């Protein structure tokens, strides 16, 4: 999670993209939860590879690890030198059984990981594979080739950015080999080159197919992911009992956090409102509103509003970062 998150600005100017909340939880916490559900053994260590976002962000990440009974450790990627380089920044963590996950993706799966495999790659069927890294497999589901954004059709099994390795040490050695021999593509060290080297040496990659792959790469994709997570969570209790809802209609599914007040408004469907936010005389659907914000006379659809935002007046499709003030005639 060391990227700058440029496609998610202004929201990523203050925190890394994976800490942006979706349906009330940070993206990275939901990702950890997804992974915990498909592995049989307890996860004991979580390494977060990030940029320098300060002590508060790092504490949030370590706290997420602690929720799952794991110890959290922060590692830094000082330069954007590719996925293989990023993973190798957490070199001390690459021991024993390891799962690598790129933290701007979520998934829905109904499989249990077979930890006896040498390695496993999570994949998802896509209609247009030309924008993705894909794998080709044999009749038993083992990978026979890796292809990056193929111009001609070879496979529609897209790599979603989550990998399991029975030996973290083996992965570490292959990543180090790329660095030591300056094996780069477009001036970056790519993890797929390490995977190809491992396969050529006899390591067998199995595949597991996820039912749904959800992207959090930009504002529109994240708002859609919020919608899907709310759909998948609609049997859970999503409205905190401390929320005060007065003369308003809530069209579920919606997530409403602690100490939220909603007055004279229609909210939903597919709205998430963070803690301590106040909403008055608004019409809001299919949007993410973060914490400590104040909204008046707003009409929002497909919007993403940050923390500590003061917004009044009609705004439809908006992306407003933290500590912003927007005032229009109601």
C-alpha cells in the first residue's frame, strides 16, 4: 500500500488509499478480513508496506492487525520501483507461509485455501483481459503461463493481486534475484517476473477463483464497491444504536456510524456515513460520507465526501477531500 493513490485524490492527500472507509471499515481491514476467512491457520504477522504517512496512520494499521490477533509491522517503500521491489521492502516478513495482497482490492470468495500447494494465485473471470495481468492454466487448474495485458486473447483469468506462497523464503530469493540482476520492465521490478522464474524452476501455481472482485482504485469504483459491500452485508446490523434519526427516511442498505445525526432527510440506498457526522435537510444516495462532517441542504449521488467537511447547497456528483468547506445557495 505504498502507492500515492493519485487517482483517489484529494482523499489520499492525508491518508493512504487503503485506509479510506467502505461501509464503515477501512479498505485494508476488509481485505484482511476477507483473507482470514479463506485460510485455515491463524495469521500471526501482518506487514504493511507503505509510504511515510505519520504515526497516527501507522498506529491505525497496527491496530487493524491486533483485531485479528496478529502483530503488525510497518515497512517503507522509499521509491516507486514496482511491485517486486515493494514486497521485498518487507524482507524480514517473508518467512514460512505467506500471503501477498495489494491493498486496493476486495473480493468475495467461497473457497478454502489449500495451504499444501506450492503457491496459489487468486483469479477472476473478466470479459476484456487486455487491461489485466492474466494466467493460462492446464486442465487441472495449474498455471502454464503469465501474460501482462495481452493484446491477443490467451486467457480471461485475471490476477486480482493476491498470492499465497508455502515458502516465503523462496519468494524472497526470487525477488532479490530481480533486484541484483536489474531485471526491470518500464523501469520497475515486477512480481510477475519472479513468478515466471519460480514456475520455470518447477514450482506449481494453483489458482482459486473468487466470485466477485471489487476495485477501489478511484472515486467511482470505490463508491460502487461501497454499494456492493452494503449489499453483501445487508443482513448485518449497519446502523449504530447511538445514531439519532429525526423525521427522516433511511432506505437500506445503509451504514450509519456512531453519534451520527440525521434530520429532515432522505438517505439511501447505498450510503455510508462515518462517525459524528451531521446531516440535515439532505437527499443522499449511493455515496460515502466520512467522519466529523456537516452537510446541509445537499443533494448527493455517486459522491465521496471526506472528514471534517462543511458542505451546504446542491452538489450532485462530487469528490471533496478532508477539511474542505463548500457553500452554495440552497
